[in-house]
C-alpha cells in the first residue's frame, strides 16, 4: 500500500499518508457514485514518506464517492463519504 487516507469521511479536504516511490507521480481522482469524475489532482512523489492534504473539496455535494489513486504501476480505490 503506497497511500493511506487518514479518514474516509471528509468535509472539505482529504489527508493522505504517502510512501514514496522513486521517479513517480501520485494521481488521484474522486468519482461520484455514477462514475463521473468530480475532482482530480496530480503531484510528484517525495523522496521519503510524507503527509499530503488535498484541499478544495468543499464544492463537492454531500454524498458517497470513490477515490482512485495511482502511483507508478500501483493502483487502489476506496469509498469516501462527504458529510456536513
């Protein structure tokens, strides 16, 4: 596992704990329950483990989302809930 989300319930930001992989970038996409892309971001990997906060998610409506994260050849997805 190359990324761990601190909490699967969020309000306006997601916090990740990332494990670095040399020369790779982290890509993340948030999709709604119908599969439409609601938000995406990309950042370069650090040289060591670090925490990253994805801000600016306050414009998303409340509900259930799927987070898809990829780093190099590794991919993972998880269910998220945006609440009040």
